[in-house]
């Protein structure tokens, strides 16, 4: 478990991070969401120790983070970085060796990982000859090759086609399932929504919301419900405490003013005929995001 | 998985620096060219020394004794008559003829084509004792060429590898590889590995050139020159080692201060001047003992200045040692300062990092 408390950072007069605090749990994927310049990259670089903080603390399992701990982190920087003229496999092997693996171990791991990421055919090609998407995969391999306990990935999905997104997402989920704590930032809110277990939203250098994805959604849902009936749902319009958003024959989306109203509508629906579906409509991440950063 | 020790990390970086350079075609070709040029130079020197550069002079039996002492500079051709001697001079087979007759105290006459052969006249007026003195000292031209050799080799190697290290630091910074690297190893290990790697490459080139010079001189029968150049060459190698580490550390720091290859000139130009200065100073002032003495102690010019002074026998035995101590001390100071600049600048993207900021603790 990696924990940030009261982390603050200023560049001159400009405060880019203000009292930032959140937790990344082991075995979970945490999405890190925020607009441009919100402080995501700065936060990540501070966690990695490549940038100093003005105040606050970063702890791993309760103890202050040491350089030794950080050596077991996997990092994917915002602006991709690999040696352009070095061969893909060689490069990943080099990084694994820097992290302490023997040449033989490093080669085995790097080969397996690159194959898993779909670069098995390109091992001997230099990085600069790869397409951007493939360079990105190589970059992800660079972050993962030493089996880090903590993974910090800055925009790992940007520039990937939908198939590659799935490949990378699968790899990250495997790592989390094996117990790694994974933090990734992304502008693609749909991907974050689909993938992450936990969510941290940052805006203007402060954390606006943090918690489990489902918890946040529940917290932000405004009793919006979806109803699908066998018959016509027109009666909803006259129901007290109900605000119909959409209505089309037996299909309706509506907001209820209280839990009692919700229960009353459900009873009425069942009396009126077959109920195919009656479910709360969770707000999308994009909606939550817009709401919290205001 | 074990965490790497400092030395292991340094060595891994060194290995990559050397490996990637050895696989670069540009590097291999330029090194090959450099070696080929050195080889041609040595062989050409040998051919030039072999070919008879003595002045051809026609003599009569009565005058041969006059130039007998000058055997190493004058090639004599004995002629049957004064008329034949005149013919040889006119046809250009000999530069001059020495025939009996003429005013005392000489008792002979020098015949030349169309101008007074001043060199020959000077030779003839040299007394044997003076001649001994002149063969003992290193001649002007040789001194100049040795100074040129050391100066050029230092200049080329330091500039080549200094620029290499600076641009490789910028490459890592520009491509952000450095962020990955220093999340695995410390900045100090990274810097040390880069400096060490390039030092090995530069030393390899220097040793290769020295080997070509030594073997070439031996094979082409220029043994005497070899006797004189052996010790200076060895000293040059030692001085070059530390002189290069000094420059490499500074070049790495200079590279770290900028974020793009295009800006690299802004911070490396002062260093380039520092590398060029000893080359030109030593070449212009190689016959000025005072300037040379100063140059042989200034850390940046000592690798060229001191070997030249040792070659011309102007340095006392302790002088290279003292100069080396000064160089070592400067080297340590440069490493400390460079490590600070490097650490403070390597992650700062964008505008050039100001020196004052880079040195801040």
C-alpha cells in the first residue's frame, strides 16, 4: 500500500500540488484522472522520487519510502523514453539488469513480457523503427520487466488502438491480480471506468475525490433510475416526486426525489404489469468528473 | 532479485556506453580513418627519412676531405676534372661542386648554378665542436611535430568523446530515458558509468594510436626517434587518462543543463575552447620554455604540455609528478561539481538550466 499525505509542491509562486493525499492499494488498479495541468504527472514524479516535494509524506506499507523501495517501482513516464537506436529486447534486458537481474534472467523475462505484449516479432528491431503504438508497448514492457510491487504509469493508453488497449489492460490486470499496486493516469475516461477498481480525481493541484469506483458512482448517483416495462410507462409522468428524463413506450429514465418514491414507483410498476428491468442508473465517470472538478 | 551495488550499476552503464558506440558504424569508420591516417603518417615519415636528403656535392680528390666531417648532410660525388664538376652542376645532378684552388685560407672554390648556396656555406663554416652540440639537442622541426602530434591527438580525442558524452546525456534527457534509468539506479552511478565508458573508448583510441606510432616507427627503422618518444608517450597516456576524465565530467554536466540537442552548443562551447586552447598554445609556443612550463602545469593543457617538455628534456623528473597531482586534484573537484550540476539539471526539462541553479544544493 502506497500512501501520500499532505504532499505539496510549488514552482516559485505557483503552487502545483496542495495537500495531496490518497492511497493506492495492493492488488488493485487505481485510475488517476484530471485535466491538463491538474498535477497528475507532478504527483507521479514525486512518488517516483524523480522530483522533490516541498512537504508531505509518501509511505510504503506505513514506512517512509526509501530509494531502495523505489528501485522496485515500475514507471512509465508521460513523455515516452527509450533509446531510439537500441534494439527492443536489448533495451528491456538492459533495464531489467539495472534493476538487479542477471543477464540470463533479464533476457528470459524481457522476451516473455514482450511476447505477452505482442512484440514477439520485433525483438531485434531498433525502437525508432517501431510504430508509435508498438513503441508504447515496449515502453510498458520497460515499466513491468522487473516485476514491480508498485506500478506508476503516466497515460499508458494514449496512442493505442482499441485492440492494443485491451492487450495492455489485460497485462495490467494480471499484474494487479498478482498483488501489485497499480496507478495509472488517463484522459480516456471510458477506459478508466472500465478498468479501474479505485479512482482518484485531481483538479488544480488538489484531490477532489478518491475511493472505490463503485463507491464514488453510488455517492454521485442522484437516484436516477431506468425502468423497462412490458406495457406503457406513460403513468410515470403523473407520479408525484418523479421527474421523467426520457420516455419511450415501456422504456423510461427518471429521477426520484426520495427512496420512498423509488419504492412506490416499483410497486406501481409491478401492479401495472411485467417489469423487465428496474435499476439505478449510475452516472458515467465523465459526469462525475465534470461535477467534481467544478 | 538483488538491488545492484553502486559499482555494478556503474559497470552496466559503462558496458552499454561502450557497446552502443562499438556498434555504431560512424564511430567505427571514423576510428578506422584516424588509425589509417596515423599509419600513413608514420610510414611517410619513415620513407622521408630513408630517402637521401643529403645535399649532393661534386668533389675532387683534393677537396673531399673538406666535407668528410659532414657526411650525414652532404653526399659527395667524386669527379675526374673541374670541367666535369661544372657540367654536373649545370645539369642539376649536384647542387654544388667543391674544387681546389681559390683564395687562402680555404684553398678551394665552391661552384653553384645561379645562386649562392647559403646552406652549404653555413655547413662548411661549422666547426666540428658546434656540430656535436647541434646533434645533441632536439631539432626545431621535430619538436614542432611532436608538439603537433600530442596537441592534435588530445584535441581530436577530447573533442570527439567530450561531444559524444554531452550529446548522449542530452539524448537520455530528451527521450526521457533518464527518468527510467534513475528510477533504477542513482544519478551518481549513471554519471560515473557514462564518464567511465567514454574514457575507456577515448583511452582505447589513444592506446591504438600510440601502438600504431610505436610499431610503425620500429618497423620503418626510425628507432632513434622511438627512444626519445617512448617516455613522453607513456606520460601522455597517463595525463590523457585524467585529463579526459576531467573534461568528460564537465561535458556531461554541460549536456545535462540543456534539454535539446540543438541547444547543446550553448553550454559546451566554453569547454570546446578549453580543449582547443592547449592545442594552439602548444603549437605556437612550443619553443618558448616559459609558456611551455606554465602550460605543463595548467590541468587543461598539461596532457599536451608536459609530454612535449619531457620530450625536449626541459622537465625535471619531479615535474610530471607534481603536474599530475594538480591534474588529479582538479579532476576530483570537477567530478564533485559536475555530479552536483548533473543531479540538479538532469530532470529539469525546458529552458536551459542556469549555472547558479544547477549548483544550488
